[in-house]
């Protein structure tokens, strides 16, 4: 065997092993570190919990103080205690938009993509971490709102229990509703890449458009409002169909909201992968 044949093998043994490429798990760790180290995240999530439980308690107290004429059979005590989710969706939408737009405003996105050039991995990791954090916070918020609200309503004999039909689904549905609203805003943030614009778009889609639809002729409302993301999605945290018989049932309404969120995320992903950072 010649020297030229031995040398390549010897050099291969002396070279250090090739460093592994950062994968999805590494990206998840990185994104979790980012969201955990940002103080505004804690304050926003705390505000979400306090606002939702507080508004739900006020709504339940208002009903409990004037129970005259309310039929326990037709009253949805679960939805009443979760009334704070109407405002909570706006809070979590702001955080969802900030999850991605904040990196564009600070220029940190270029560093993130330099460390992990596979843009799809970065985008997915951000979304997964945000969704998990939101879902856990949403569960705490929904169950906290439910138990506080039912404790207040029990004095007027209008309370519900988790064992009653559709109640547990509605409470868990409240957390899913918040998660879907947050992911909708996350997708809009990726599309617009500007914090104020993304938050405004999310609030407009979740809240303003829902209000404007109410000014349409009633014959139009029946066909339009059930497709509005927030109104359709709110059916999942009610034990009875609200807004009339034309509304989708619980999981059908949530599917509409999830579809809006999925559309925003898909468009955001495409633009995230094709545009310059």
C-alpha cells in the first residue's frame, strides 16, 4: 500500500467529528428560552389571567344579584363565568403578534436565522412554543374563571358543575379558543412583520368585524356572522348554542376559528420563507 493511499485514511482519523446541524428540538429550546427570558411575557399572561377571572366574576356577580326571571334550565352559567374570554382574546392576540414581530423590530430575526438557517424550523418552533404556553395559561384561566364564577352563582342556585353535560368541554374549549386566537395573531404577525399593524389586524378581525356584522340586515347576519372567527369560536366555550339556531355547533364553530388561524399561519410561513429578514 502506498503512502498516498494511507494518508487520506490517517487524516480522516485525525480530523474532529463533524458537528451536527441544529434541529427542531434545538430550535424549540432556543424559542422557549426567548419567551421565558422576556419579562413582558409574564406580565401579559398574568394580565390575561387576572382580566378573564375578574370579568367573569363581575358578570357572575351581576347575574347572582338579580336572578329574578332567570330560568336555571335555559341559563348558561358556564359561559357566564367565562365571559372574560371576550377581552382575553385581545390580550393573547397582542402577545401572539409580539412573539414574531418583536424580533423584526429589534433585528434579532437575522441572528435567529443565522443560527438556524432553515426558516421553516424557526417558524414552526416559535409557533409550537407559543401555542403550548398559551394553552397551559388558557387552562389555568378557564378553570379559574369557572370555579370563581360558579362559587358566586351558587348563591342564586344558578351554578353548574364539571359533571354536567358539555361543561367540561366548554371550560377546556375556553383554553383552546384563546390558543387559536393567539395563533391567528401569530400568523398575522408573520404576514405584516410590524407590531402595531399585526395587533390592529388581529383586533379588527376578532372584535371590530364581529361588531360591524351586527349592523347588517338580519337576513345577512344569519349567513355571515357564523363565519366570523371570534363569534364562531366562542361556541366551543358555551354549553348551549348561542346567537340563534343558525350558528355552528361547538366544534364546528371552533373549526371555523381554527381555519382562520391556519390560513394566517400558512400565508405567514410562505412569506417568512421567501422574504428577506
